[in-house]
C-alpha cells in the first residue's frame, strides 16, 4: 500500500504525518482556475479531485490524496494574494467579520471511484488595528496562504474564534481523511 500526497504544502505534509509516516509527497501541476459562476464548494472539491486523479496517472497502484482550500467572504473567493498590497486588502475585508473556509479532499484508490469530502469552517477575525495589520504583513506569512493568513502561525493572533474543523483551515481535514482511508481498507 502506497500513499501519495499530491501537494507541495508543508502544512498538508505535517498533517498527513498525524495519520501515518508512510507516504510520498508528489506535487501535481494542475490548473487551479475556478469556473465562473460555479458554486465554490463544488469547485474546491473539483480541484482536489483533479490533483488526486493526476497523481493516480503517475502512481496507478497508490492511494492518491488531493486537497484544496479556499477562503470565502460575501461570495468572493480569496486565494493566495499576488503581493503585499493584495494581502492587505484581503485582511481588511476579513477584519472584524466571520468568513468561511472551504476545504476539498479527494482520495483516488488504485481501483474504484474517487472518494471526496467538503468541509466548511467559519472563522471570525477580531477587529485588529492597522498597526497589527502591518506587523502581520511584515512577517511575510500572508503571501503564501489562501485568504492571506495562516491560522497555525502568526495569523492566530488575528482570530477571535472558529466553528468547524481547525485542520481543514490549515488545509487538510485530518479526521475526514482518516475515515476515508479506513473505509478503503488502508491500515493507518
């Protein structure tokens, strides 16, 4: 039994390590463009499935895992910011409000249908001031994170509370993945 994590994310690698140490990291180059007008929950699952299925092409005898995370507010998808200016805009949009984090998960077994999962987690930011915003931007952390923050890093200082799966906000629904793998008969 071989597990493939189709992601370059160090956070996803760390989280999969909570389930098993026996896996290979094999990032897949896939188009992550959202389809205009498509429901964002469907899109995050579609992107996850695309990663898992592409990994399956390269590793047909393995269980291939794909995941994708999207921060949304007011129906707007906030991906990774293109630079500090866009990160600042995103964080101002989130400040003092509750937003939704959607994480899709897909597991493609060697034989059979792809199993998918969608998690929705509500995250509330406190009303931090501009000085705190600038200090957070100076860490550089917002630049490679969906929604311009990392809940597991310095971004934790901006968060008032969450309702849902913490690990999904980090990028991998650990309990859901464990359940899917066990249902598929993978010893973890």
